[in-house]
């Protein structure tokens, strides 16, 4: 499979992205009206969130680019690694959304990767359901960039997803799918060249211009999401230093569980507040405490789960 070394600037990017989603964007729903975004600010923050999710999606593909597929054993090995890495936790988290109002139909469709193909999608975890679909297609999406003419099946698959998604399915599938394919196939050399102060400045400028323009279609959203992705990764590459390693590693380790389980935890906190106090929403201090508790729990759950995976792998081998 080749060697793989930890990319701490990208871990920083993943940490920033997960904090944005679970610590700000989704937390807004649990805060009082006076703390909500204005009608003017909301489209801007939606665009930032799309950039954040595009960055997440790119990194999901990028961290899997180490896998090569030469035969069916390589494919099965990849599926087993991905299954053990996130699927049991994903299923548990998906069923836990019953307390947040999700239906059994939404849950079943989510855990088989069809949430965005059969609306209405499940809340929040539609994103992981989408990633599950991308993981299933990964062996066909791994393309040698210098041999495009020989890769008829992957090219047809990519175009089919884009066309069918645009016509029939949730448009978010079309927005994020190109970034997964890009992350899965881009070379390290290209990434190094792409991330620099110049691209940071240009990507921010284009992002701001689109926000000011205010006219959105799917192509514009993809371009703006690409700018957000480049801006986040370039920024993290420029600002990362060794002193951040411990905190970045902590948040990155907790990121998956924090994303999977933040809705149920926030809902439990809010229900408890309503039963024990007169508050109908979280205050800022309660929200901050909830976020800290979430990451602490998520970190230790992930550590315990990693140990379980290691034991299973040792017991059953490859």
C-alpha cells in the first residue's frame, strides 16, 4: 500500500472544519433567536460551510489515495478497513438520531449510502451516508492521471454520477463528488504547488466576489467551494507549527465521533435544560461546555474503538 506519514497541516484543517460544523454551524439551532444569523449574513455563512464540507470531502479522498487496487483482494481489503474504521459507529449514530426526529426510512436509507438519492435525506448524517456511497465507488474512482484513455469505466462512472445527480438527486451530491475524486487522485506534488500565499489570497478574493455578487447556481457553488477548500488548506499549511501538534492531534482524533454524535448529545442537553430550568435554548456558556464535553467524550470513544479494531485485526489477520 505504500508508506504514509501524518500530515499535520491537513489534520489542522480537519480540526478547523469539524469545529466549524459541530461547534458553530449546527450549534446555532440550539441557541436563542437573538444569537441567530441575520438574513444578510446567512448566505455568506452557508457558503463558508459548503467550503468547509468541500475541504472535508477532499481530505476524505486524499487520506485514501495511499490505496492501490490491482485485484479483488485489494478491493476487499479496502472495504474491510473502511468498514471497521467508521461503519459500526456510523450505524449507531444514525439510529441515535431517532431522538432528534429522524424516521426509520431515513435511517435505513442513510446506513446503505442512499440518503441523498432518496429524499428527504437524514439530518446531519446525510454527509456520512454520502461518503459511504463514495467509499463503495472508490476502487473504480482511483484513476492513474496519466492513463485517462485506458480508464473508460471510471470516467463513465464519474460523468454518470454528475449527470444523474444533477437531474434526479440532491444537488449536494454533485457539489461534493468532484472534490472526493480530486482528493483521491491528486499527487502530493500538485498539492504542494497549489497551497501557497498566492493561492490563499486569490481564493479568498474570488470567494468574497461571489458572495458580493450573490448569484448562485451549481457551477458557481462548486467554484466557490473550491476557493473555500484551497483557502482553508493554504491557511493551515502556512500557519501550522510544531507546538500545535498535541492539540491538533486531539481534535483530529475526536473529529469523526464528534461529527457523528453531536446532534444526540446537544439534544439531550437541551431536553435536560428544558426539564430542569426555564430555558428553552442553550446559553453561550452551556453551549461552550457542551462542545468541550462532546470532544472529550468523542476522543475517548475513538481511542477505545481504535483499540477494539486493533484487537479484531490482530485476531483475524488481514
